[in-house]
């Protein structure tokens, strides 16, 4: 496939590729897949396609520098074959997720310093099983502690193109995942957790789930 193609041909090739792929793709991956197409042509083609689909039943969106088609938000309910009953995250998991999202990459010790309370490994496991955080390497300090960061799935779940689009506390509550009384989340985002008002004990929260199908 030539590196120079008409705009219409590029858009059609990108459209076909993204409809057929099972995973979101980056500009680099799309350029290689289409036979070494110029990356500039790929970017322009993606922008044109995104504009074309902006008012359609599916949208072309970029999440974490990866592009994919997704159902328009106002029509998503029409395609749900199985409803899920979403459970709110525990207070501990909510705080940990907020700290990681707004301060990443962070180590467990740094998370605990910001929250003012110890963080259970079970809480981190819950967030990793949900696909919202990942291991992001090790801090180059004595002991080389593991550091954590959010994932493209986290961005996709909250409808964010990048971390620059992270919502404020009110928008996070509007998703329905956060408990309205979870004011500690706002403090965690700012990094000034009140040490005199620590979080609830996490031992009983480790088994919290993100969602489970309705019976």
C-alpha cells in the first residue's frame, strides 16, 4: 500500500480497519497496518472520521492515544444484552483510585502518605482486577518500590481522552460509582487528608467488587 493516498481512500481504509479490529489502535499501529501510510495522513483521516461520526449512532473516539468506535452515549442502553448492577467502590478504593489518578505514578508508600492511613494490598488488587490501575515500574530510590498508574481502560470507562480531562469531584459523583458522602475523595485529590479523621478500616473492604451481573 503506497504512503500517498487520496483523503477518501485513507478514511475508508481507517474506517474498515477500526470496525474490524478487536482492540483500539494507535496512530503508529494504524500507519503500519495500512502499509506504511504517513502518520500525518492517518491523523487527518481520523479527525475527519471523528467529525463524520459525531452525530451518528457510533462515535470514533480517542482514549489514551488509542482510537476505536463506541456506541453513542445516548444509545448505549439499546445495545446492552445484560444489565449490570454497579456497586460503589469502597471508601478506601475510592480514595486510592483518586490518589493514583491525580498523582500518578505513585508508590504504595506515597499513597499512604497522601491518605494518612495504611493501604491494604486487597484494595489495590480490586482496582487492578477492574482494569483501572496497573504496575508502572519501580521508583529509583532505595528499596525500588513498585509504582502504580491508571490504564487506558480507566480513561475509557470515564470517557476521558487523557488525564488532562480528569473530572472534578461533582462529575465523578455523577457517574454513580461514588458514594455521595465520600468527601474524603476530594481531600485525597488535593493531598490534604485530615490525619485526625482517618479512613475506615480497610480489612472489611478488600472483597468489594466493581460490578456483578443481575441474576
